[in-house]
C-alpha cells in the first residue's frame, strides 16, 4: 500500500505530537461501529432522552454505579464486536501505524469505545468537565516511545467532548518537568501554564498521538453525543519476542479474549457480559489474525 502520510503531515507530527489520518475507514464501517455501541448500551439513539439511560460508573475508583457498562468519561466496555475488529483490521489504519512506528510488524490494542452524551441540567451525573492525564508513569527514566489512537465515528465539533491534548508537550516535557515539584503527580500534569487544545474532527478521522502528550477528552457542551473507538498498535517488543513464556501468556490472553468476546485482563469489563452472550467471535482477515497474534509476523 502507498504511504498514507505526506511530508507535511509528518512534519506536523514531529512538531505537535499528534497526526490525523482522514477517511481512515469507509462510512459503512463507521455506521456499523456506531450501531454496535448503541446496541451494546441497549439505547435507542433516536430519542435524546435515551442517551442518558445508563447511569455512568465513576472513574477511576468505580465507587458509583460499579456495574454500569459506561463510565463518566464515556468509556464504553465493548471490546470484541465485529464492527470494532473491522476497523482494527482495516489496512489503511495499519498502514498509518506502520508509518509512525516504521515497521509493519504490529499488534493492535484490544481497547474499547466512547459515547459521551451532551451535558444538560437534568443529568448532572453526565456533566463531566473532561480530563487530562498520561496513561504512563512519567517519573520513569527513560520514558519509552509509544503511541495511542482514537477513531472519530461521527463528526465531532470542538465543544463535543472529543480528544484534547497539550500539543508539542512531547518535546517540551523534559524542560517543563524541571520546574515541577518533586512530589508532582506523574499521571496528570498541573495545567498551570500549559495550553489544552480540543481537536475537532470529521467522521473517519484517526488521531494518533505520542503518549507523552498530556491528553484526555473534553466537556460535551454541544447538542450531540460524542462517539469514538480507541485503536492503537505497537511492535511486538524484543523483550517479549525473546521471552517465550511471556509471549505465550500475552498471546493466549489476547486470543482467548477475542474468542470469548471479553476484555483482556486489566480492563473494567462489562458485568452483563453482553458481548459474550450476544455476539459471535469476530471474523478476522489475514491481517487481523496477525494484529491479534493468532498468526505471527514473519
Ligand atoms: O477520549 C479520548 O479521545 C481520549 C481518551 C484517553 O484519554 C485515553 O485513551 O487515554
């Protein structure tokens, strides 16, 4: 496949720490993923009253509504649906991650989706202002390179609760950190002096970001829900390749999760076990089998 990113986009990536691939998947894939999220949530989206019908789980301590399949950040506990797999195994998405990693030998993350309804006074539990964090411990040395990604399933305005980040922070982090107290939170920055930008996008935009960018999702003050699927890819690290028992364990955890339509270990998961009861094991293409770890990259 031809490269999907041009020189200007790659320059933008170096500079800002994120990059956007437009039309990452066809429209029918987006529609299927949106339908899957609503079915999973047992919500008929045609009536806006329904968008609020699942009370959100409070993150990260899960003290409120611990059995809900959706969190106050809009994280939807759906992982193995065919529609999600069809996006993961879409060749253009793999090509984008291959260009960022400079290798095609990647595994895909078995991550979830997002649905954030608009805030409104009647549903204060859904009035989440948004969050900014890192998914890694930024006190470690050195911080290994890594990326994360999100696919916008519908057009998303700047005030619709979509992806937000501190652009360029992957370059300025090391200077910035010298100005911070020793007991700073290594998972979330003090935002004083940092500029958070909301990234509006169209349905089908895939945003890939450097994981050193402080990031999160925003406050949905629009009139439409925000819908997205998280997709990232990573090379099978040498450490894992060289450590056969670890590779076996990780592979079998992934394959079992796919086969049983359940999350891999470490995710909150869905107490209803909806995917296990309502979905078939997703069909994988030859690329999908490699991205899962069912077949090995040669
Ligand atoms: O919802 C988003 O776009 C950002 C999600 C996020 O913060 C994460 O995946 O760590």
